[in-house]
C-alpha cells in the first residue's frame, strides 16, 4: 500500500489525538504531533506540483505529465495504462542568496591559507552572478 505524505501527516495527527487523553502516552502524543508538524512544513515548502512523473511498467522509461488543468495525472494514467505514477514533480525551492553570500564571505576569510576554499568561493560567486536571482 502506498501512502501520500498528506495521508501520513493525517495519520500522525489521528494518533496524537488518540494518545492525548492518556497520561502515560503524552510523550507519544507529542511525538506524533511533532512528526505531523514536520511533514506539514515540508509540504508547505514544496507548493503545488507542476506535474507528475510516470514510469512505463515494462521498459522503465520515465515520462512527465504537466499539471496544466487539461493534462493531469488521472487523464495521463487513463490514456497510458502501462505507465505507473511515481511521484509529483515540484520546482526547486528558492535559494537564500544572503545565506550563500555569508558562506562565501566566511570561505574568503578562511581561505587566506587555503587556495581550495578560495577557488570554491569563486565558483559559488560565479554561479549566483550567472543566476537570474541577481
């Protein structure tokens, strides 16, 4: 049986509520709540899927189905019965450029005697200058 993260989160919430009335199970209730909160935070950071990844049951070849309103996982599966849904596809989360710049500054400070760190800092700087993030 396969469960989605939302189903796992909801299961943890139900377990937390079931354990809550019993004093001996307060720690277990708190643990289930913590797990549900962690999954919820992860799901919130991922946003809405931009598409779905399928795999052909015989060849193993992967296919991508956009989530554009017309194409969706249900229609793709119906039209391609030999493909199995693997997972949703998400865009990459945004990068915290301020944090990357802090790491670069720290690497520069530490690289007074280490050429490797200076080269790595140069590569990081080039990567963020070349990105559309500015």
